[in-house]
């Protein structure tokens, strides 16, 4: 998958969050969108996911010679972000089964391997509402990275993770960053995106 941004901008009321972004994201690469808290990283991610429309410019999704409509791009992506909630009434077992009814497993993965990767076998029948913030973050990341999605969007991926969890996250990326996938990471912490091939700074598009 490739995403082409032609003069993309987004504003709230009269305030421009970013303007005049011309950029191209390509499959097989990982990108970091950098900026301080409140700078507009999450807004850009929402625009890239199709959940927000740009206020100006054109956003194109292509796969080979085929163009993907904005209404269909959700079928090709998975996302983990602080503003996306898990279904708290589900147990972990129910949540995984529910999620993978709508998304296929990434090649080489199945339910058993996902559970092993999570390391939460003892919590399989525990409701998500009783999970710690770190456990919830692990679940979000695994569901995003282990789904058969060509585009993976991660916003502040190590939030609520301790140092062991941060190492776990990097291992997860290493296991799931396949040649046909496009990863975009929103971050202001270098440890979250050191593996990325390219960086883009929101601050460059504030004027």
C-alpha cells in the first residue's frame, strides 16, 4: 500500500493544525510522525486512517495499480491509540475472538500464538475492565500488529508500559514488521521509533 498526501491540511475552526503536507508513505517501510503533545500527530493519524477528512488537499491510497477509496481503506488498516477503547465487558478470550471475526490473523499467527505473545494466559477469562493500563496497552498493540493489515497505525505505543513492556513492544514490532506492511508511528519518544526508516515532523507544517 502507498499513501500520497497532496497539499494536505487540517484545521479546527480558524486554527490550522497543519498545512501543505506533501508526502508519500510506501509499503515495506516504517515512518515516525514526530511532535510534542498537542502538536497534531494524532490528528494526522486520524486523517490517514480516514476517520477525519482533510480541510484541504488530496489523500490517495493505492495498492499496485489499484486505487482504494477512502470508504474502503479501513479494511486494509489496524490501529492502536489512546483514544480507541477496548470493549470492557468482554473477557480477553471474548475480545480476541470478536476482533478476529472481522480481521484475519497475520500470516504465521493464530489464537494460540497471539496469546503466547501477550503473556496473559492467566487473565484469559478476566474482563477487560479489570485489566491494568499496561495490560490494556499490550492487548491494543497485539490486536493491531497481529491482524492481517497492510497499514498499521500506532499512536504513542509505549504509553502505560514499563521498561519490560517497552522491550516487549520492540520485540512485537520485530516479529510483525513484514515486507508488505506499512507502519506509521506517532511519537515524541525516540525509543518508540528507532526502528523507523523515515521521520516527519509536524512542526514543519505549522505555517
